[in-house]
């Protein structure tokens, strides 16, 4: 049975459409499942999308085109060239601009009848309630655990549907978390986040550019169904998509009777410090530990290269990363191969290790120190820093 619309009928009583709007939404109006009544619900509805990136792009584009009356966008980022492969809200001319402002401009071009509210800030436990209060539905288009758990808990406490999606490499998944409508919440599946660094981000592992289009559209479809009160929603079901195999799978989701947030006896009853909860201080501690590893700056590395200093430069990235960019002086030993290839190194020789951003090479330096190598240094900031401070023509990825 379809759930009733989340829009109270009293909110649609005075809604009218211009002739232009009737023409715009005509393919909805002639559908018996939608009709003029459903379109009025869409116009009366408000949706908050957290993130204007890969998932947020199709979500916002299609909800605007569908005629959702009010859209809120939360994003504190600016458009980067690396976004354009999948974040279709933005174009080349928007590089360097606020994602919120770029998204608003695109949405207004698609449908000037939509009210667009932008929040150029991080979504935090301090501002989440105030930002979310005017909206009927919250859509999670984020890529970090702090915001996912914050969004989930907020939606449980405020009884709003949380339309969830996530993507990585070739895989994506989507569902609707709504304990107040009989389903589970995100914490029913994942009571606690994984340890920091255990799950790579899209920036670390990559994502197929078209994948967020598929998952984001599913999220948009679910929002429209909740607003109109039609169809079977994904409440209690998770759809997983494998783009390489072109297969969808469905999993049943059940409420956890011991869920710390949505159970009958919750142990969490208000928004918490999500940086603490998701282990961000531990991650910061790891970053500080990496910074304490013996290192050279990219300026010092360049001086050594230009001056003909004697040392070995080891690139610990993967071969496919080396294909993108690298320094001709660097030997490639991927970090996963390092334990088996230490015999190729001379502990009496100065050795400098480098990677994309300095994290993997810092770990590699620690490994070598533990193995008795004393003359080993990390390139702080890695090739990212080299591209920013030494060679602006050096590719960044």
C-alpha cells in the first residue's frame, strides 16, 4: 500500500498554476497517479538537499524540473575541475565559484518557479535543526560519516524522512530511513562509524562519473513519491546497484530493537558531537603523527633535485597513478609491495618517499624506520603540494 502524502491537504487549497506552469507540468497532470492534485503537493513541498555535488546534482535538477516549490541546498564547497566529471549542476565557467550559488543559478534556469534557499556552511549539530526546520524531507547527498549520522539523528528526532544515497567507484545504494513511518534508521544498519581511514572516500578511490546520476535520480524519485503519496517507497528496503555488472539487488532492512536512536529506549536523545563520534580527533591525531615523521618540503626536494644531491626518490603510489603524473627521477615501489621489496633499498643511502598527498609516504617512512632504515624522509604534502607550490602545470587528480 502506498503511504499517504507527507503534505497536509490544507497546504494545497490555495495553490494555483499559471498557464505556463500548466504547460510545464502537463506530462504530470495527465498521469492519473499525479494529476493536478499531485502537482499541487509538489509545489507545496519543501526539500533540503545536503550537498550540491555528485548526488546533489541529479537530485536538485530533477526535483526542480518536477516542480517542488522550495529547495534548500547546504554546501560549503567551491566548484573544482575534478567535480565536473560527475557534478552536472556545474559547468566549466563555475570553477572556483560557490557550489550553492552555481546550483541556484542552474536551478533558476531550469525552473524559475522554484524558491531556492542556500546555506553556504557546514551542516553541524549547532545549525542543523535551524536549517532543517522549514523542510518536509531531508535528502542526504553527502560523502562523510559525520554528516550522515547527523542527518539521520536529526531526521529521527524531527520525524522527517531521510532519503539516503551513497556511491563509491562502480557501486551505489539508496533507501529511505523513516522510523516515524515504520522503517529503520541509518543507525539500525550502522550503529557506529568505521574507524577513521578504514573506508576510502571517492577522492581516494574514485567514482564512475555517471553513477551518481543513477543513485541521485533514485533519491529524487523517492522524494516525489513521498510528496505525492504514490507507489511503494524504499522504506525498509535498500537498493544496491553494481554498474559494472549492471545489476540491481534489493535487501530488506529491519528496525534494530536496540538502536541507540530510534528504539523504544534510545541512549542518544539529542544531536551529539559528530566529529568526536566519527573519530575525527583520532584522525587529526594521525595527521599530527604523520607531520612528526622526518620530512622534507617540496621546496627542499626541488633544491636537492636541481643541485644534483645524491639520494633515492621512491614513489609509493600505484602504477595507474604514476601514469597520470610523476617525477622522472622517482622509482616506483607501491606501498603494498614495500615490505617484500625492502631488500632493494640501502639503509645507508638517503631515501625520500613521495605519494599524492604525503599520507601514504609518511606511513611508508614509519615502516622503513621500524625495519631499521634511519636515513628516510617523507615529502610533506606530496605531489599535491608540488603542483601548488613548485610546478603549476603539474597535473592534479
